[in-house]
C-alpha cells in the first residue's frame, strides 16, 4: 500500500499534468509532408467520459489511477473499471460526432488510446505530431504526461525521444471540446463544434539537429529577391546551410548562429505564381545534418490605393466562403478527396479566391490550393463575442495565430491573414485585435491583413456605413452585409447607397440568403431557390456600384452543420446559405454568381 507522502506525490504529479493549461507544446515543426514520418492514423480505442471520471474521483479530486495510465488488472481480483482494448474504436483523423450516433451532438471528454511499436535509432530524435485536436488536448505517452494544447484548428508536436520505449508503446489523449466563455472560439458560433482528433497524427523521426522551421518567400515589393530565414533545432546549431532551387540552377549558402538561426537573402529569377499559373518550385534546404524539400511558389501581393496588386497587377477577388465541412459525408473535412471536391467546385464556379471560414483549415487543402491556383483568406476563430478583457483569451488567440502563420507562411496561395469576424466594437476589443495585427506583421510582413467587420445603419436605414476604428489597421477593408436577408428584402438593395470612410480596397466578406435546394416559389418566398437567386442578382448590382470594390466572398459555397439552424424540413441542423448543398446539388444562385464572375474576369483582364 502506497505510504501517505508517496500518495501525495502521485497526486501532485497528476495535478501538474492536469492543471498547467498554458504549458506550451514544443516548437512547431513545419512541412511535416516533407519529413520522415510514421502515420498513427486509423482506428483508436476510445472511452466516452462525460463526467471526467478518468481524472476526478468521487470527491472531484484528481485520481491517482486515471485513464492516462491505461492500466490492466494484474490479477483476477484486481479492480480496474475501464479497459481501452475492449472499448469501441473510432477513426483518426475524424470528428467523433459523425462517427457514432450517441455522439452526434456530444460535447465533453473522450479519451483516445493508440498502441504502436517503435525502436528509435541511436542518432535520431522522435516527435509526436497532431494536425489538430478540437479543442483541449492533453497527451500521455506510456502513462506519462508529455504535453497539452488548446485550440482546435492548428498543429502541435511534442518531443518523445527520451520517452519512447523500444518495442510496444501507447499514447493516451484526453480530448475535450466543451465550449468556454474564455475560449477561442467562445460559447456561441454558427457552426457545429465537431470534437475529436480531427486531423492526422504522425511520428516524425529527425536527425539530432533538424531543420525545424523556415520562411522562404519574396521580399515585400520585390519580384526577384527572397528574404527569409532558416531555423535549426538541436545540439549543433552553428552550421553551414544552403538553399537550392534546382530548376533555376540557383543555390545560396548561409551560416546559422548559435541559436540555429540564419537570415537568408538571395536573388532569383522565377515565373511568378498566380491562379492562372500556379507555378511551384522545388526548394531544397540543406544543413550539415538535415535536408528538407518543399514546393514553394513566389508571388508579390500588396495594396496600392484602392487596388489589390498581385505580381503588380490589379486583381479582383472572385471569392466564396467555405467551412471545413466534408462534402457528401459531412463532418470535419481533412482528406485529399474533401479538398479536391471543394477546390474543383471553386474552379468550376470561376473562383480565384476562397475564404477559409472561420478558423485555420487543414494543411492538405491549403497545399492543394497552392497547386491548383486558388488564392486564400486564412483566419483564426476570433468570432462574435470573444472575452476581449481576458489575458488568457488573448494568449490563446495569439498562440493560434502564431501556429497558423507558422504552418502556412510558405504557401503562395495565402494572401490575407484575417484577425476576426463580426466582433463588437469596444476599447478592449480594439486593443485585443491590434495586438493580433502587431503579431502578424512581426511574423510575416509579406501578406495583407484584414478582418470581417460589421456594418452600421444610420436612422434612415438606407445609407449603411462602415466606420469601425479597427479598419485603419487593415490593408484590405472587409465587411459582412446581409441586406435583403437579415435586413429587409432583396428589393432594399436598390435603394441603398454605401458610405465607406476608408480609401482602401474593399472586399465584401459575406452576403447571402438561405435556400432549401429543390424548393421553388416566387422570389419573395423565403427559403426558396428563387428568393436566394433574387438576392444574389440584386446584391451584386448593389455592390458593383461601390467604387473601390476589389473582391466579393458570398456566404457560402456549401450548406454546413450548425446547431442554430433548427427549422424542420428546411434547415434540419444545417445553415442553408450554401449555393451548393452538402450533397453537391447546385442552387439557382450558383449560376447567377458564375455569370457575374465571368464578367468580372473579363473586366479585370
Ligand atoms: C454571420 C457569420 C457566419 C454565419 C452567417 C449566417 O455573418 O459570420 O458565421 O454563418 O452570418 O448568419 O449565416
């Protein structure tokens, strides 16, 4: 029987395990696609733990023998009241809500367990990598806590070199997707909060000193000069490194400092990346102990007066918003197939731009957009009434922003980092968002910054204006408008005259109307395809009059799951503002937008 002081010690260890929320996971390793990895995807055993019995005992005190230990009875009289190996299994990656009926609207704790064989080679390091876990993950290896992560849409990794055993190992992950006031996102959103290990899990084997991170992009405003950096991570950080672009016979050599950091600057002569010519170059980054290969496109993006310039040419962003909802099967999207379907629909519709709403989407769709030539707007879920006064919330948002930019900063297709969506104006909010802008500019000064602002209505209700003080911090001024849906009927669009006090490129970041596919009627009948079609016609005519309009992102490409949408036989748990259903059926508005974008393409050629 454990002596009292040992008992206290065990309790303390578990406490540390459980409570230290903010403890930072290891520094993010980028370009996992280009690394030596072992996939841990597939069936994982799960325990659904609505009362957190895997942590707390009946006194709501942390228990010494939590599920993280994955214990087995040592004798027939031993009392262990759980067993992962005889528990149900669930697919990883994937949300739990669409995989098990009883978990359809489940928010709470689910424990995941995966066993794996491994024998690490002497001069190697090993990292455990998660593409994303919604929302709060605490990770244990062989019963020992190795780290924690908060935020459901960005990757994280932990070093397990000294912890992995030669042979059989087991990972246990505590996953909780309960929404919290201080969370990012917070309690209320208009999308379903899919829980689980929603993206791939990998073991990454590296050399003792690896090339952990790098930024290889054109210098702001230059079409032939790379300005970036490379970061090594290990015990021999001062090394000779080289950056090679074989296709243009370009190779440049640099030296990393004692922190493994090297600024890189090199002249190149390349074809510039654009939606019509999504040219990617193989880029080899070599150090004395590691090599990483990536596919990178080079383009410039900037604003000039009222114009958005891509490679120096004024561009019109023919956009659409999309949630990370899987076409056809619904649930959290993650696969190549999901991405291919969405991006192919986008190309068919004549889009050159997608807004990945309202959180960072998986790396697969971002890399595919790079290959297929679709510009992207990437945002973090600072959405509606975030707890702007709370420093924990700010740290969380800054962390998600940093992980998002770290993962995708070498993707040419991403042109806009967005800070927030429809957040109520206040001093706390403004200060909070400005801190996000400052962090973004520090991490990446080569891209544009925006946010989906809201419109204000004067008494007369017919000259809506955008006068948000946060607008002055943005490169592209974007706002959501729902004239004809949340405000009046589509006919109102004819009477509206916009007042926008910003001499910047304008992008309408949302407009739309709900429609049940296959439901027809006259154009004033809500929920019919005809109403949605009419709203698109009148909205596009209205916004076309906005002088510095440089882009539109209607809400939304595909119907998606939202618990707020309960109208029977119309919504049935789905937001129906898609112009395509979740089963790929096109609605009338689809063709209106397709024609309008065709005209816009000719106008801007
Ligand atoms: C909002 C919001 C979306 C929401 C949409 C709607 O503007 O940004 O997340 O789904 O409107 O009401 O359909």
